[in-house]
C-alpha cells in the first residue's frame, strides 16, 4: 500500500513539473570577471534545489560527526543501565526462588554497576530498591549486621523532590516487619510512626502496628488497631469479634486497682462497651478488685435485655453477675425474677438469680434455684461449687447439720 502511494505521488510530481517547466523559455545569466554564463531557468531551479539538498546533507553529516562522542557516551551509559536492570531482575527472580545468597550477589552487582556509572548515580529510587532487595536477602540469611547496614543506608540516603514516595514507605514497612521478627516492638513502632498519614492507614501498616502493640504489651493500642482493621474488613466478622474480645480481655486483665479499671473502661470504644462478652469480663475483673457495684452497673444494660442476647452472651453475663453479687440492691429483684421465669431452662441464668436471692437472704426463692444450678453438669465447676456452699449455709441456718455436711461434701467433690 505504501508503494502505491509513493507511485501516485511520483506521477503527480512529474505531471506538475511537466506543466510548469515544459514551456519555460527563461534564461539566467551569471557574470564573473568578464566571463558570462547562460543557463536555462529550468536548469537553474534544478541546480538550486540540488544545492539545497546537498547543503542539508552536508550539515547533517557534520552534525552527526560532531555528536559521535556524545552518542558513544550515551550508548555506553545505556548498556550499563541495561546491565544494572538485568542484574536487578535477576536478583528479584532469585529472591522469589528462595535463593537468597544469589539474590544478594545480584543486587550488589546492580548497585556496583550503578555506582560506577555517573549517568546512573542520580537514580536514587533504583539504589533504594536494590538496597532493600539485598537487605531482604540478608534478612532471610539471618545476617542481621549487614542487613541493618544496608537498611540504614537505604533510610538515610537523601531523597530528591519528585522521587517515589512508595519506595520510602516500603523501606519503613519492611524494616518494621523485620523488627517484629527480631522481637523488637519498640523499633517497629518507631518506624511505623514515621510513615505519612496515608501510608499509616493502609491495611498492612495497621496489621504491623497491631502485632507491635501486642508484642509491646499495649493491649489498648492493639485494640484500637484491631478495631480499625475490622472497619476495613481485614478480618471475617467472626475472627474480628474474637480478636476484639480477646484484646479487650487482655487489657482488662492488665489493670491492678478499681480506679485504673474505671479509667480503662472509659477509654474503651463504645462498640466494645456494648459487647456483652467484654462487659462480662470487665465485671469479673471488677469483682476481683472488690468493685462489685461497678461490675453490676456495667452488666445492668445487658440484664435488662437478656432476650436480645445469644445464649453464649447470656451465660457470660449471668456468670459475671454471680461474681458481682455481693452487695446487690433490692432494685435488682424485679429483673431477677423476670429472668428466672423467662430463662428457667438455662442453668447459668438460674444460678445467677439463685445466688442473688441468697445474697438478699431470700432463702425460700433461692433454694430451688440453687439446687437446680448445683445439679447442672454444663455449668463451670466453680459455679456449681458456690451453689452447693450456699445450700450448706442455708441448711445450717435451718439446723440441718447432716444436710449441710452433704452439701459440703458435694462441693468438695467437684473438680
């Protein structure tokens, strides 16, 4: 197709030239020191066009000859850059093939080529990525001193405006990940704290912060990170709920007095305070710290809507109320009776109501509930033991020494 186009153009030029130059009778005369030369106008135009073409060709040849050294230098730099890129790709392939010694050597070869080529020395992003690749290989080889040396060089090198920000973020994230593998939580948190706000909110950064906070024994910070990850749907709903509950429980177990527990409860996220399992753990810890009123206060919203909770959550709330029973007030009696009627087939609720009635010395109402709880094999041994002991107290008050001894033996027999 291209040949046909050129042929048409050639014919067109021939027709135009024949039309314009065929009847041209003009002359061009040149005088020089007594000499006279006459040329036809057509020949003059042809010679003039040829001279222009020849002049352009000569200028191009001179320019090409003059630029030969520069082009040779650029060609050598291009060959060096290709060699560096080839070594870098080889290092990547070896790294992902788990041949870390070869990967380190290939990355160092790429760095050496770049260092020996002035035209490539300004490419800081290439140097940073090659250093990270070499450091990653050294990390796999457990050569921590050399790894830290390369990592320090990668993090300390000056960055030019317009350079790749993701490369800097990658360096810090990798360094934080390696610090976690070295069990150095403080360094990991320091590196993650240097990330810009956008990079710090990425899922991987939040995962690393979660691991570092747990390793550093900062359960409240870890709980905050886990909440953010759950909001980003980084976990399945079941896993997220289990993780959040375990972290909240870990935070609650770390308090040492009632005032610290109240302060921690106020620092928890509202979603955690609305979790029945977390509130039950908080009430249990309050009971251990002799802050029973606080524990009952945290359990009351859930006790008022037991029907909306799952069976597992009702059991957790009921068992926590058993521990928080000392000093329970008469305002609890209506809701306790309602719970006993609505969930008479659930041993944990029955045991909680029985213990609360016993605490209020309503022995007539407590007896049957405590007997039912003591006989429930599904209840924890501690709860059944407490029920038998309350029955023993009741028997002694009624003068039934033999019955009290049987209850004590039954309590002692529970593992």
